[in-house]
C-alpha cells in the first residue's frame, strides 16, 4: 500500500472524469482491474496500475494533450512511490533516450467516427448474406459456449502469455461490470458462431474489445454482422466513436479499414526494469 494517501485509491470524482474522458481501453478501470487484478491509481493526468511489484503506466493523458514533461513528472512520481521491479509503459510515443536498451513495440489504434460513417456496398452485401444465415443478439451472460470459442482460438492461434491470461479473464470482466456487453451471432440451430465483447461505459466511446469466431461453424460475414450490431448500439446510445483497438496484424487491420476505421492514435509499448535512483533521475532528465 502506498504511503501517499493522494494515490491510495481512485475517488468517485476521478472515476467520473475517467469515464467522461476515456479514449483508450486502458483508461477503463473496470476492464483493466478485472483482467489483471491490479489496483488503479491516478498520477496527475495519467492512470497507473499496480500488481505486486509490477507497474503499468498508461501514458495517454486524460486531457488528450500529450507532452514529454507531463509524462516525465507523473512517471517519476509513480516510480518513486512504488519502487516497482518491472514497468510497462504505453504512450503515443516514447523518447528512445528514456531507456534505450529496453524492448519496444508499436501499433496504431483504429477509430470509427459514427457521424461520418459510410458503409460500402461490398460490406453491405456481406452483411445481407450474414443476416440471412445468422441472428445477432446482445446479452450480459458469458457461458460455456463462449469459453469454448476462446479455447478453440487459443488452440489455433499462438499468443503470448499475457494475452492468454487476458482471454482467460474475459468471463470475470463481463460478469463484474454492468458496462461490458456480449454480442452473439447464432445459426438457425441456435449454435454460437461468433461473439464480440464491447465496453460501453465511457461517455463518447464504445470500445471494441474482443472478437472470436468458430472455425467448425464458420459463416462468412459473422464478424461484420456483430460489428454492425455494436455500431447500431453505439448510435442509439449517442456515442461519438468506436475505438476498434489496435491493428495487430494486416488481416485484422484490413477488417477495421473496410468498415471505415482509420488510425487515430499511435501506440508504443516500453517494458523495462527501473534503474537505481541516480541513474533513473539522469534518464528522466533526458525526456
């Protein structure tokens, strides 16, 4: 438990601010705490999650105005407060001088702007085909059928340990919050063909969190049908955007692009072991 009471918990007013301003999934506290078991804290304009001696610093400011000095100050405070053994920092950009020997990875968040959404005829044709074969529905329950599709995916797609852990925690996430919804696509026999999970708690955004499809019961256009249902829900709830998540790979990026999704925010991940106090201070001064 931190010594500074200012960082002891997320207050009610801070939670409202988070929901009002969230634009990346990591700013949805209920999601991150459910899938990670970490404890959330606020440092200035930034969210930080702590689990044991591992710290995750979400370097996307709630104000949306990213600058090196802002992240420097908050990161410095968090490291001094918790003295973590391992740090994962995500941000739009990370100066290489911060920790040049650390491993980094990069991607882009994709976003749909609902007011200007235009669905191509090719996508409409795919939707029409899927609508003749499948029925879509929104629900709060996450059943054994859903877990089986997750297990099927993990058997056929190599993922890292962290991603597998998150996937295994999806049932806990869905059942622990009122703002996560499951969108199902079922065939005429009532069998689950595909499902999505969407997070709806933010003021302006719906977050497209997870998509799983069955290989054995595959129906072309099932994922399109589900995204279309999420879009309709978002429009009914007067949301402005759908954050479609990261590009991940060319196939997933193509799916998001064909719906009109475009890159709107860079994503960079820096993982490092904190230096000693003196070395850390010198590195932070380079930001």
